C-alpha cells in the first residue's frame, strides 16, 4: 500500500516550516474582547477592585474627611506629592480606580449577555439523545425485570416527571434533564452584580455628603453654604438640596461613673432637635449614635460631640470685634479640646487666639493644666495670642496659620497666656489689644448629612445577587437516562446519570431512581401467585 508523498513518520522532523496565520486588527480585537469577557478576567478584575479600594480605607479621603486629609498631609509631608499624583486622596473617583470599575462592568456585561441567549436557547431545546454506552457514565446501574418494555418506559417517565425532569423519548430510552434553575441563578447572580455596579455609578453622581457642627441653640439650614464641608457627585445641582432646618435644643451625654476601670467613658449620646420643613409644623425629634434622623431625603447621623465656647472680643476702645460660638476639637477621652479664634477685623493687626478647653481642669505637678473627666465640672479655657496676618483663602477652622504672625502671649514667650473660667470670665489681652470675655460653654453636635438615592436600588440588587448565588450553589444540574432492552422476554433496565460540575449525590440519585422504578413496576404487576413445588 503506497503512502502519500507528504506523509512523515513520528520522530522525524517535518521539512516544511510551520506558518501561523497572521492576525489582522479585527482578529486582534476579537481576541481582546474574548479575553476581557471571560469569567476568569471578571474574577481577576473583581479582585483588583477590592485591592484598589484598600488605600481608600487607609488614607483619609477628601470626600469623607477633608480635615483628616489636612492632618495626614501635615504628618506625611514627604509623601504628599506622590499621593497627589496617585490620587490617593480621591481613590474612588481616581482614573485608575474608575478604569478597573469600567472594565469590570464591561467584562460582566460581556459574560452575561451571551450566556443569557445561550441559556434561553437551551431552555427551548430538548434533552440530549441517550448515549450508546451508558456504562461509561460516572453513575450507572442495571437491573432486570419482567413485563412490557413500553410500560417500563412509561413508568420511568412518570417517576422522572414527578422529580421535575424535562423528558424526551428516544426509541427504547428516556432522556431527562433538570437543574436549569442553577444556570438561571448563576445568570441572576451576575446580573445582580451588574445592577449593583450601575446603581453605585449612577447613584454616586447624585450623592452628597456634608458635615456641620451645630452648637446648642443653633440652627442648621440645608443649604450648600451652611455646610462646614460638603462633597457632591457629578450630577449635583442647586435643586439637589431639599429645604429643611434642624435646631439643636440640647445634647445629653451619659458617662460611666461607677466602674472605675472605665471611668469617664461615654455611655450614650442623645440630641434633642426641632425640625422644620416647608408647609409642615415643627417637630420634636431625637438623634442618637445608631439612630439617624431621616428628613428631606437625607440621613442625619450624630457622629460626635464636644464643647463650644461663647466668646466676645473687644478692642482697646471697647468695640466688639468678634462675638460668637467657637467649637473646640476634642484631643483625648477626657475631652481636652483645641479651639482657634480668628479676629480678622482687629486693627492695626489681625488677631489670632489658639486655646485649650479643659472640662474638668486639674493642675499637674509640672504646673500644666489637664482634664481628668469629660464633663463640665471645673471648666477652664486658656489662650495663646498671635498678631499679624491671618492669610487668605479657605482655612481649617481648627488650625491657625502662624506663618505671617507673631506670638505675643503664651508659652514659650515670657508673657503669660490668658485664662478664662465661669468664675473669672474676662481677661485682658497683652499690648493693649483689648479684652476677651467667656460668655458660656455649651455642647456641640457633629452632624453628618448623607444623601444617596441608590441605597434602595443597591439593596435590591444585593438581595437578587445573594438569591441567585444561593440558587446556583444548592440546585444540582443533572441528566438522567433510562434504557429498556427486551432480551428474550426479560427486560434489561439501565440507569445512568451525568452531572454538570461536582455532584456528590449523583450516584445516590441513580440508586434511588432505580429502586423507586423497581418498586413501581412490582406494584403495577400485583402480587405474584407462587405454586408449591411438586404440583
């Protein structure tokens, strides 16, 4: 028998060079699309998105904590330029985070849409034909019976239909399939993930988060200018803020006084407020740490509290050049607090005061003041005094830029700083600058106002995602076959099954079906009359 002229034996080198077809732009684009829309790529992008979100939890973000960003920059000056280039203060809106986010979205959509059409096509298709050799399948059993082959097949169909299998008769065999809901759950799971991504993306454009410190007796009006800090989405507009007002009537704080190991620890915060909305009567409401106030499409959270001093500053002629309530930022658990007073109308030089408020002041052995309890048992306020230029532009309310200023009182100068208390509320400023009066000390509430229209959508899609995941994990995908062969009046019954994926109960399912089929056939035949031997 002659061999073809181009045949070659294994082990011998083929003299012809192997030439792979060249890929054009369309082929490369198709290859890139297939790689991007593979499930493996989607999982890698999901992992990359989780890793990319880590810096946002380690480094303060401009959108959530602008004061924390200022403090971080002051403490890590050497890394500020690198952090700015990498957009680490705006991680969730950075170019690199958005790129991962969009790629994940495209990848999931590219995975789900083709699979959805394939799944719909599979739902309309009949179960596959019975394999010629069932014995090669992982779960297989045989049995013998008497009776009619057609009856055995009909009985098997009835039992399989009761088990919610889709059936198709192929000659002397029945092909059954179930578990399409598993793939449906898988598609629902991925569709829910896409819905979460869309909801977060679109809802983030309408979201805004703002912070405001409100002292007792003050009123906050929901206007953009009234926020201390506010971060808005890309679709935020003037009409995004619904009008309402919140007046802080009182802020009650309970401290631990019995357990010495936890003395002074806060137990509960309760803010009593009065809310007012257009066309409605004022309402008395309560805000607690874990019980936000819902009003005007926003959730108002009570994030913290502290003290605010009511101060009046007069110049040398007795004219009031500053009057108002100054919040003091807590520095420790005993609410030793830092506050800054900026008097821009002072003349001929502007005036700045940096002070500490001690709720329960005690004198240490070194002569320095400290607070040993967070409640107002012995309040004292001290100030260091600066003169010069306060600077221009937006500034942190808790910090004083002393670059263009000169310290005229307080350590380390020779002039003693000023000290105020309810018992001694007035102090004279050095160099004939005037006087400072302490008109009272009250509490303030740190409110966080949050508006996110996507919360309901995200919650709904999360429920859908979890339901789809549970369905895809708990429902097995199986194919079952019953083949009946009549061999000289004796029925040979073959049972086999095949699972898509891991199914540890597959062999048991075949055994249960075979046993149930045997019992049904015996019940249909009725009791067998046994003839005694020898008759």
